[in-house]
C-alpha cells in the first residue's frame, strides 16, 4: 500500500516535515563546509553553547550516563568541535568549550533555518507558516513538551 503525506495523521506529518527540513539543513551545511556534522551533535552542542560544562554536568542535563557523555564528547573533540579546558574554580575538573568551528556551525545552522523559514513563507504565505508554527507550538505545550525545549532536554519518545 502506498502512503501519501496528505493522508498521514498530524503527529506523523509534523514529525516527517521536521525530518525533511532537518535533512535539508544538513545537506546545505555540507555545501558550506560542515559536512562532518550530524544531527545528534546538536544535542551536545546546544548544552555547551549555553555555558561551558563538565562532562558530569553534561551527562546530567542530557539524562545519560557519564560514560555515554564521555563517548560523545571524545567524538566531538576528535572532529574539532569541542575542547576541554581546566575549570578556573577547580583545576581537577575540565570544562567543555565549543571550538570556533563549532560556533561557526551553530551560526550557519541558524542562518539556514531562517532561510528555510523564508522559503516556506514565500511559497505558502507568511500567515499559513505562522499558523502552522503556532498550531505545532500549542500541541507541544498541550503534551508537556515546552519545559523540555526550554531546558534543552528534548529527546525522542521512548
């Protein structure tokens, strides 16, 4: 049986639309010199972007084990997106910082997301785009997702 996007329920339509837009951002990032970035990198980057963190604090915020956080950090370090520096308050602790490359990737991603938003508004109308955004934001709030977004703790459902 062939499934068409206009026959999907709202939850799947929203999910797949988000995936499609995210895939497009990833494709465009690659053309701008950020081909090594993966969607999941953003989970760690967003936490460190807010403020330098220890691996322990990162693991706590992400809701993962310290071992899982350490593995993610080591991968991002190897790819030149994170660096560790001594904590000025406690030299035994290392704080995670974003590299210039990671900061440039964050800015490029923001620009690309704005571009996609503008493309959608141009093609479908600013009012329709805003109505869709407002509806989806209301759905997020209805099911308790707002706090997770504000705390940067959004994870796929279990």
